C-alpha cells in the first residue's frame, strides 16, 4: 500500500524514531517474541474506522525488533477505499513518554513525490502492498517512543489512524 498516507507513516518511523488478528476495527502487531511491551520491541494499533479512506491490513518489519544503526524493511498491506488526491495530509506526533519531540503536518502526496514512489497521487481505490527499506539512525535514544499518525483526505475526511509504540531500551538478559 504505497499510498501517500503510508509515506507519512514511514516518515514517522524513519524520522526522529524508526516504526494480527483483526478484531473489529482494531489491529495489533507485536514485535519480538515476548509479550506486547517487551523490551526492544514494537507494536501498532490501527485506531481508524472501517469507513476511513485507507484500511491498514498489516504492518510488519524486518528485522523484528528494529535495531538502531541497521536497515529496517517495512512491509505494509492495505486497501484504499476512497481515492487519495492532492492535498491529503497527515499529522504526526512523536513522544518520548509525555514529552512531545515532534509535531508536524506532512503533505502525503508531496512526500510520495519526494521519495520517488512508484505510486503517486491520485491513488485509486484498490489493494496495495508496499515494501520500504530505511536505515534507523545509530543515534536513536535508547528509550520508548509513541508515534501517532492521523491522516486526512483533501476533503478533511479521516484517511488513516495509526499509533505506534517503539521500545529501543536495551534488553536485560534473563538468567
């Protein structure tokens, strides 16, 4: 799903930080082998609704869990239910605990052009699969981050809603 809003999601994952079973409108994916919230892990929640312009079907990463200083490949699948046109945007907030590190609005169609995406606005209604590889900066602080992505169409309708939790805390070996 290389639709424009996914690029805002990738930006959230690769900017200051890097980024199941379907239960109603909720989707949860855990990184690593441990329980949700385990050290050095990630998870996401699809906080959107079935009427959103984009339905995120899955989001996976490799390596899992993501590691600072390494390449990260993001695999995403989704369905565009309403054409994504020029003017669509995403609000991205990155937090470290309760401290807001970044709050930015991205023009998702412009970001798609700037990253030389193969799919550009307008994005037609269809199923999409995307694979994007990025490098996670070595300098990423060893901390827990929350990334909130809220996408909107040019008509100001809900396009996508995703909350990501990424834990770069060092693993503590268990005896």
